[in-house]
C-alpha cells in the first residue's frame, strides 16, 4: 500500500522562467498540476505492493522526468523500486546513507560544482581515477553516486533543468578498469536511463587514458542513442568546457577563473543528510518471491561479469 503524507500540498518554488521552461519542455501546466499529481497517486494506490511516498513533491519529480505522461511516470516509479528490491542489488541499497561512503567522498571521487551551467543544470564532477580498488569496492562508488543523484533530485529547479556530468579520467588505469564488467555497466546504464527520475543532459569526458577505449567498449552497448548523442570527449582541451560553463564557474584547474575544484562543500552537504536517507528506508516494493526473475540475457551478463573480474590485467 502507498504511504501518504497529509501535509503534502505542493507549493511551487520555481522562478517564472523555470515555470515557462517546465511548460514548454515537460508539458507541465500549472493549472492542471494538482490533477496530474492526483492521477499518478491513484495509479500508485492501486498497487498493493508499492509502499512509497505519495506526497505531491515526491510524485512530481517522476512526472517531470517523463514529461507528465502518467503511464511512463508510473512505470518509472515501479522500475525504480524494482531495482532497489532486486536481490542481486541488495548490497547497494543496504545501509544506504552518506556516512557509509564517507571514504569515497574523502577521496574526492564524486562531487558537485557549486554553480550551475549556462542552462541552469547541475554539474556532477566524477573522478574515478581517485578510486583505489584495493581499499573499497566499486559498489561504494555506485552508492555514492546514487546518494548524490537522490540529493540533487530534491531540488525543484534541477528536476526541470536536469544535470550534466564531467568525468575526469585522470589517473584511471588497469587497476580500476578491470573492475568494470558488463554487468556493472548495465546496472549503471539502467540507473541513468530507466530507473531514476532525473533528466540527464550531457556527459563530458576529460583526460581519457589509453585504457579508455576498452572501458567505453564495455559501457557503450548499454547506452541508448539519446544518451550517446549527449556524450562529448574533450581530452585535455579544457577550453571546450567554456561552451557550457561560465569562466567564473569553471574551476581554475580546468581552465576557468573559479577557485581550484574541491568536493568538500558537497561532502559536507551530503554527510548532513544521513537522517533523511535513514527515513527513506521504510519505503519500497514488497515482492512475493523476494527476487525478481532473471532473464537469460541477464544470466549471460552475470557470467561475463565474473569473467571480467578474473582478468589479471
């Protein structure tokens, strides 16, 4: 059964420009917004196995992600909680709180720039080369990125404008690459494309190493054409980043005029959110068998994943 919030009436915090953008790009009509939210709530309430929030603000993020198409928004909700309920993902969503991945944040792997880009989008900075596989597993990075997305999607402007990701691959080599299996690539691609209520508007690769072709060959088959069309490769040509970021907002170590990049502010913001993430643990999808049926394709990916983990490169 769904979990309602009696004090859930939505109060719009968007600027006039963003209200207009939401109407033009997301089919969000202010005069119909309450009706649309209630329509999605009715669909959720009919699913006895869905025990989730049904307050206006929560449902609205799914409607915006799917341009106010009720069916697509509802399917996104179901996929989101199916992903979390899948027994194979249990380790990813157990103890899902920032304190559990403090070591990843302290290593500077994931962060968020303090300023938005020229189109008002949030910018995630991801630096996998700072990950030491001998100290903690790849799953911890997934959790950190999931928590980061979960925090960002609370921001109403970000629900409308979306996010872009800067992936600085400096320092990334075989030690990290051999841990990226087809199964992991599929899991991340599924999160980005099919299971999370966020608009992903671009991926910018920087400092691609020689091993990058190997990595991208694993990831590419799971990316949809829509996402692939938004991928850019910059190498060390940082001046190209000025096409979407103001010089005053681009860190000086990436060719801008802002102070050198650090994720300390984002780490502080995320680590202060443990109580919120703890409160979300009671929501989820009740499954009869406890484990969704595995398709033959996924079985094959599991086998490939094992093979890649055994690679001694």
